[in-house]
């Protein structure tokens, strides 16, 4: 019996310890929240998958510049049929045939990027079996055949891809870094939203407690005739409003907490606690330096360049597809036939082939000219749109940099105001308790205290979001003086 009791106590102890470990609260500073989100957020995983997709696309393009090997063939097929045959005297007879054929070939193809042509080397063998009276097998071999297919005055897609694909990959690398900084920016916004919601809950809880005491004091004073009924009702109204504000603040906090956990990739059951960041650091950021860094590091500049190249590509394609074009096809190699496999490669014969195909548009009611002019105007449209977007981007960077020092000043002013409002409320509360001021002035001081506290959190939010927005635009850490680089080898 005693063993069962000890065993039960042991199990109960293990359960209590495990529950305590499960309920352990995770504490997050702003920096910890950002790093945790970069490692665990669904947004960070999406950014990595986008980077991987761009990497494999670039590898696919580079493979197009290298030789490709292919093996082609037909499995032995069987054909038994009756066909018409015209004799020398013009009469038609019907004959039957029964045969099989099998072939295999190995080819190497190499794209010629500057010209858009394709150079091929191939080797193959074919066996033809004829089944009539005695079975006969014929062999044909092509030990080596070199072929060239060269388009003339045609659109060279591979040449244009050689301009766009490396640029796309560079853009993807920079966009990955920007995505990580965008996560930092978003986490900062949500962090301060949750922090403000937490402050609102704390302020509301404090106000409920204080207003309850003030209401009780007002009831006592009213009973002895020291205050009018109006002041008593105002005290009761403030108490009821404080309780209502607490309920609203708790609902808002829960919603912000769930959003914050989802952003970080945390389970909703996880208990978290966030810590107010320290006073914002002072950093001097030069406008011209930030603008130069944004032009050099931000993917937007490369996107402008890519859009310009694509507009030029569309114009070139329109011109090449509506004008004179030709294709040269030539091949030279060796071939041989034999009834014996071991004699198939003896004394091979030359095999030659050459052709030139061409296409000349003569008249199509101005369609070709219309397409060329349309592509040309799209090219000019893109150029002017990019010029405006580039100007807007640079103005955004300048505005962000110029506002940054003011955000730091606002933080300091809001901090001082928060301290003054808190001290003024303490003085007002003490004066109310000794009957030196009425309840109206006390509640004014209380509202100013609450407003100053919220303004301080809001000013911190504006500063830190501005700081991470500046990092996102320039991909530069002004605090350490180093460029922001993320490892893309994963």
C-alpha cells in the first residue's frame, strides 16, 4: 500500500513539474523578437523559398549555356502490311511486307549564345529486319555527324536571357536581404503595438484601482456633506469608465498578442512577456551617403535596370519578328550500311546536307510597322515611368533620412513629458486626498498622465520603425557602419 502511495506522489510531482515547465513564460526584447522571427516566422521561410526558387532558375539558365547530352531511339517495332506497287509497265500490283526497325542515337548539343545558333554532334545506328522467305537484317550507321542550325536576322532569346537572368539573380539576393529587414520592420511595428496594448492594460488596471478608491472617498465625503452630488456622480462615472476601458484594453491586448505570436512563429499557447526597449541610440545619418547606399544596395535600382532591358528586348523582338529572316542548316558526317554488324564501320561514306530557308514579309496592311511602333512606344513609356519611379524612390530615402533625427528628438521630449505628467498626477492625487483640489482637476491630471505614457510608447515606435525602414532601404547598418549581408547558401 505504501508503495502505491509513493508511486502516486511521484507521478503527481512529475506532472506538476512538467506543467510548470510548460507554463514557463518566454521573455522577448525587441532585438530578440526580430532574431526569433527571422529564424522561425512563416515570412522568413517564404523568403528562403523565394531565394531558392531564384537560385534554381539561375542554375537552369547556366545549364542552357553548357553542352547537353541526349539519347534517342525507337524500340524494335513490327510492321506487317499490304501495299500497292506500280510496275515498270504501269500496272499496279499488291505486295505484302513484314519488317521491324530499331534505332538509337547519342547527340551532344551546344547553344551558341552570341549568334543564337545550335551546334550538334551525333552518332547513331539503325537495324532493319525484313521477314520474307529468309530473314534478312540490314544495318545502317552514322559514326559521326556534325550539324549547325543558324538563324539569321532573328530574335536571339538566349542572348537577352544572358543579360536578364544574372540580373534577376542579383535582384533575388538583394530582395532576400530586404525581406529579412522587412520582417524586422514588421516585427517592430507589432512589438510596439503589443507593448502599447500592454501599457493600456496596465494603465486601465491602475485607473480601476485608483478610481475605486476615489469613488469610495467621494461617497464618504458626500455623506458628511463635504462635496456635492455632482462630484460624487463624476467619481462614479470615471470608475465605471475605467472598468469599461480595462475590458476593451484586455480584448485589444489579446488580439495584438495573437498577431505577434503568429508573426514570430510561436504557438498560441506559449506565454510571452515583452520588455520595453532602451532609450533610442543617437546616430548621425548623412542624406547623401544614405542615398548613395540605397542606389547601390537596394533591389529597386536593379529592378529599374531590368525593366529597361526587358523593354529593349520587347522592341528588338518586334523588329526581328516582322522583318527579313533566314535559317541556315548544314551537316557533314559519315554513314555506312551493311548486312553484317561487324562490317558496319568499315569504309564509311560521306554524308552532306545544306539548306537555307528564308522568310520575307511583303505586304500585310501595315501590321509589321504597327507592331514595331507599338513596341517602341512601350519602350518609351517604360523609360519615363522608371525615371519617375526612380525620383520617387530617391525622395522617399531623403525624406526618411531627414525625419530620422526629429524622431529621436521626439522620443526624448515624450520621455520628459511622461515623467512630468506622472509626477504631476502624484501631486494632484495627494492634493485631492487632503481636499485642496476637486475631483475634476484630479481626473484631468490622470488623463494627461495616461496620454503622456501612450505618446512616449508611440514616439518609440515611430523611431524604431523609422530605424529599421532606413536599414531596409539602404541595406546598411548605420549603428555598426557595416553593410547588411545575409547568407543565401542554404
